[in-house]
């Protein structure tokens, strides 16, 4: 039985592009009080860098579930599917 997020992510094959398919609005993220994206992402893609006051996006780990697009407090996150031949493949259906 799969116990934790790292084990679950190991069941997914990822072919990341060189460019992110998730593009946050830098100014909106600075002004965002809730930072919902940090809490809804099942893959831990988003981290807030307090020193730089910017969102770190580890798009390579994205599972393409779409939750961050819906949850973005400012509705300003640009969300696209990765280009053809990039992104994830679910190995177990
Ligand atoms: S919820 Fe949206 S605006 Fe807020 S930090 Fe995340 S991406 Fe930026
Ligand atoms: S689409 Fe899903 S997995 Fe990808 S960054 Fe958004 S919440 Fe995380």
C-alpha cells in the first residue's frame, strides 16, 4: 500500500518542459494574503520565498489536476497544459 506523497509521486512518470506551464502574477502573489496555492497542491509544487517575496514554482512535479487554477485567490495564475510530449503519464491507470 502506498503510504506517502513521495511514494505516490513515484507512480507517475514526468517529462518536464524547460519552460513552466504555470505562471503566477508576481505582483498579485506579493499582495495575496491567503496563498491558497500552497495548500491545495497535492504535489507541493508551490513554496513561498519570504526573503525574495516571491512564489517558487516547481512545475516539474505538477500532476495537472487544475486545483491551483481554481483556488488562486487573485484568479491571475496562468495555467496551461504542458506542450505535447511533455508533462505527466500515470503509470497505474
Ligand atoms: S493563490 Fe494565486 S495570487 Fe495567491 S500566491 Fe498563489 S498563485 Fe499567487
Ligand atoms: S495543477 Fe495540481 S498538481 Fe499542478 S501545480 Fe496545480 S494544484 Fe499542483
